[in-house]
């Protein structure tokens, strides 16, 4: 595949982490501003006198705790993804997770409010948990679901932007072992031998969809593969594409004479390794011809030695 100019995803990638953090900060900042305005309007329309600092403390404490819990929700979703056929199997885990999310949210915001009120010389009372927490939970479960929906939407957007790969011809069948004794053309009176195990077919090319375009990448051009949650990232000619698979399953579709596992999360093309840099503790750093670096753990160093010629 011919190298192409950096696309929008490659230009966005150096700023991705900052953009993601900025998104959550901006979103919750807007929520705080809107919630403070609504609370003040409701208080005035109801004839209640509420100080501005109190309303600000209420909303800030709630949203700061939610912001602190967002990484935990994202990690929990990676452990129990709701995509594909796993939705109903993992949904009970998220139902339980929403309860824990709400308990942590309420406990955290009450603690922050008590600190803020004590600093102002006042006292904050949350009330009876048995009556107040169910009301908070119904709000929190919506927040929990919204976080998951935003994550799903963002992930879909990034797939379209980055490009999602799939096997061009799904190798559902198997090809017979050429060394087997039961192949076509064997004489009828030949001595019977146990059939050799069938060898799974390996795809030679993968189809990539990116920004309404489709093109092919050759399996032999994959420089390295990295596990990324529910996907593996394929690095090809300076570009990265995602394919929905586990690293172990995808490795079985690659030629073991070319691609070997060098880390629990990484697979490399042997011919693309330019230099092996030993590190302390038996680990190593692989410098690739394309300029990238791949970690090699001590556990998988033997794979490189056994694959080396001679």
C-alpha cells in the first residue's frame, strides 16, 4: 500500500489526550453554569432565599466528584463492554456499577459540601440517606448512562476518523495440511495414516474503511500490532488502523515466520526490527525501521531468539 499524506486523525493524534480532557472539563463546566442558573431561578420563583455561594458549592461539589469518577467509569466499560453480543451479558455489571457510582458520588459531594460550609462558618445537612439517596440515584443513573453514551459516540467517531479494518475474506473454513495422507490423489491402497490437524487459513489482506473510503492493506505490511481494549491497532506504513479482535486471536491469523509476540500487548514484524536495545531487568526496546519503538518484555525475549535465523 502506498504511503499517503497524514490525514485528519494523524494530525489530531498529538492533541488527542488534551482534547479528551478538555472535552470533559468543558462539558462539566457548562453543566455547572447551567445548573447554578436554574437553581437560582427556581429558588427565586419559589420565594426562597438562597445565597449564591451555597448554590455554587452544591453544583461544584457534585460535578467535581462526577469528573473524578469519569476515568473509573471508562475503565469499567473497557472491562465490561456493551458492544455487540455482549450487551445483555454485561448489562447487569453496569447496573451494579451505577449503584456504586451513585454511592461514591453522593458520599463525595456531601463531604465536599460539609468542608465548604465549615469553612464558611455554617453547617451542611444532607438528611436521611434512606429517603434522599434513592432520589439522587435516579439522577446518577442517568448521568452514568450519559457517560457511556458519550463514550460510545466518541468511539464510533474515532473509528470513522482513524479507520477500521476487517478481514477481507473471513477464513471460516480450513485448508488441509499439505503433509496429510488423505489428500486428493492419494492411492487407494496407500497405508492409512492419522490425519494431520487442519491448518486455519490466514488472510493475506485486510479491508480498511476510513472516511467513506475503502482500501486494502497487506498482512505482510503490518509493522506492529498493539492491543487497545476491544480492538487491536495495526501500524502500517506510518498509519494506524483498528480491527475488532483480541491480540491472541489476531496473532493466529498472522504468519508466525513474520510476526511474533514480544509483549503482552504487542506483536512485531521481524523483518521491520532495526535494532534491539537491551534494558535493565531483561526487558528490551525494539527500534523499528519506520522510526517507531516497541517494548519487548523479558517474558517474550525467547520469541525473538527462536525466530532468529540459524
